[in-house]
């Protein structure tokens, strides 16, 4: 079996690690991979937005499956190109990926399928936005329509912050010259939860739930990041809540996709806000989460490739997935300056760790046998335990032993799950 993984973050390291753990003999390629992935896969440097080249690569290497980590190749139609060439790919079609690549498409899809989401309006110019803000209540949430690497959303506390966001979109063009649309929506209050499913559109299998910690500093202070750590399961998650999420959000989404003839085969990620009025959907992601994957896959007991195959062959209803009851936590170690501009090229020491701790590399590269930092999020330290407290203690012990100049991390990951 040969599998190619597209991407080079902690999520892709966790996917590669899981596949290798399930089957020592699997042959793995990673495009582009990173310093950690290079220990278990052959890393190849191809531009991950060049979807035709990626298809040629899969053909040349006889890759049985290609698993797509990040959103950009999905939004560019990698699944459609692979399907045209008879290549097997794990990830939705371009139309399916629009649930993530266009927030306007996603919100309108939620509305027409009766999925609970915050009330919103869409504006298409700076003037229209400023006018709409006259009616807004603060805080309110502004979202750029297109992909923005996790930076396209602001929770504006007042009019100045909201107008500043519009200035960025329409004046400085901080998100480029793609979509000209912005969503202005009501701010919801509650706890956030990441709920991911495997789906072939016809049916789905839920993964274990996870809680992301998006802000850079402890107690959810400071700017948003790609995610500073995750825990699974969050202490507040109950089976009844899972049932409600499936009934109000997951099933209506899949029914909507089927009705609209969208071929969706991959992971669908529901970013939820658990409000006093029940779960509301903030966003879809058309892929595995990062760092959610680093706490979810270590709890997956069944072989990942069997699920990938079943999704690809549209027979997900014929299999089941076994999950471990153990708790998992992942603490991200970030470079100095992240999520702003950050330092790179710092040597990383202290990477050996005890058995129940796994280090997933994100922004690292290997040079002459040494590991150097090369990104904002550098490493994810995942630990498993019978209790969340045990998992946290082990993860933080390992985190303290790892050293690189400027290392910073949150100290409260999984704390609200410490039971
Ligand atoms: P999104 O990319 O839509 O998930 O937004 C990124 C983050 O912004 C979310 O994880 C929330 O923390 C916050 N957010 C988005 N929409 C809302 C909302 N309607 N109310 C409150 N916070 C929100
Ligand atoms: N952890 C958030 C995301 O993957 O988008």
C-alpha cells in the first residue's frame, strides 16, 4: 500500500504517524512534509496548489490513495482532477470544499437547509459595510468570504474595530483581490466545540469531539491563532449533546449536500458554538482540523486506511470505527512572535520523550541531522492518559524539556477538561 499525504503541518504528521502505526509496511510520501514527517515518509517538494503536478506525482508513484490535509488544494479542485484521472483521493470535490472556501456560500447553505447559525448579512463594498454597521449591535462578527489562513474573522467590540476590518478588506486588500464580500453577523456566546465526521455524503461516522484553544495566551486572551492546543474529549461533552448536534447540524448538512448533488467524500469539520439555545454552527472546514487531528487520531483504534477506503468507495455504512476511552491533549509550542511575524531557523533540542507522549512536528525542517524551526507553530506535544489530568501532566513535562529560542505555549490546554 502506498499513500501520499498532501501538507506539511502537525495534522499531516499525525495522519502519517497513524498510518504507519497501523501498518509498518505502508509506503508513505508527503508533499512537502516537514522535519518530523521525514522520519516516516519520503518528503517531496511540490507546490501544493499545483493540483495537476500533484496528480502526475500520484500517477508516477503508483499511489493507492492521496490524503489531502490543507484547504487550498481542495478549494482548487484536487479531488475533481484526481477523479478525472481515475486516481483515489481523500477529500471533497471543489463544490464540497466551498463549504470552507466561501463563507457566503456556507452561510447561505446553512440557511436554506435549516441549520442553526448566527443571523447575518452580506455586504459587497466598503460603503455598504459602513452603512450596515449603523444598525449593528456590538460586539459583532465580520468575516471575509474567501480563504484567509485563519485570519479572516474579527469579533469587533466597537464600530472602529469593525471599520478597520472593512478598511483591510477593501482598502489595503489584506486578503488579496479574490472575493469582494464580507459577512456581518451576530455574536454568539457560549463554549466552542470541534465536531468532525468522516463522510461519503450518503452516511457518516463521527469522530471523538475536541476542544480547540484559538487565542494565543492563557485564559483565551490575545489574538486568534491557528490553534494553540486541543483536548479530547472536553469535559462538558455528553452523549445527549452529540445526538443533538447530529440531529440539528450534521444530518441536515448531509441531506443538503445530497439534495444539491454535491459529491463530498472526506472529513467534514463542524465548528460549533454551544449556546443557551443549543448548538449553532459557526463554520465548516472541508478537512481534518489542526491541532484537532493530533488529539483525535491517537484515540482512533481502528486502522485509518480502512475508513479512507470505505469513504472513497462510498460504503462508509458498511464499517464502524472503534475509539479509545483514554483522554488526549496536545500542547502547541510556537515560535517567538507567532501569530504575528515570527522567528525561524532556531535549533530544537530535547526531542526525546516518554512512551505515552508523541511529538508531532509542524513548522520544522531537518538539516544535517538537526531539527530547526521553520514555522509559527513548531511542535504539538500529544499525551494520552486515563484522566485528562494525567495526560496534561505528561504533555507539559515533555513541553518543558524541549528547547528552542523564543518557545512559547499556553499552560491551560485541557484545563477545563481536567476531570
Ligand atoms: P470561523 O472561522 O467562522 O470559525 O471563526 C473563527 C473564530 O471566530 C471562531 O472560532 C469563534 O471563536 C469566532 N466566531 C466566529 N463566528 C462567531 C460568532 N457568530 N459569534 C461569536 N464568535 C464567533
Ligand atoms: N483548529 C482549527 C482549524 O483547523 O481550522
